[in-house]
C-alpha cells in the first residue's frame, strides 16, 4: 500500500505474494502535510533536557525485576 502525505491511498494490492505496487507522489502536497509542518516548526533546543538519558528499550523491557 502506498499512502500520500495525508494518508490517502494511492495504490494497494490485496493479493498475498510478491507483487509490487507503484504510485506517483506529488511533492506539491507535501508542504501542507502535518508531518512536514511539524518538522518546519520543530525546535530541538527546547528538548535538550529530555534527551541523552534514554535507556536501551530491550534492557528496560526484558530486565529481571528485583
């Protein structure tokens, strides 16, 4: 399945197998998409205090409880 920037289905295949779908994406639609707008206004300097302290997901998820 191929979706455009707004989540609209451009092409899909319902058959199980190794089939491939192809679609033309139009860049002009990207500029107003939510993800693109978010990236344009994202300010990583506001999140510095939250980053750098992440723990490995596998360690946290599968750690033995005391």
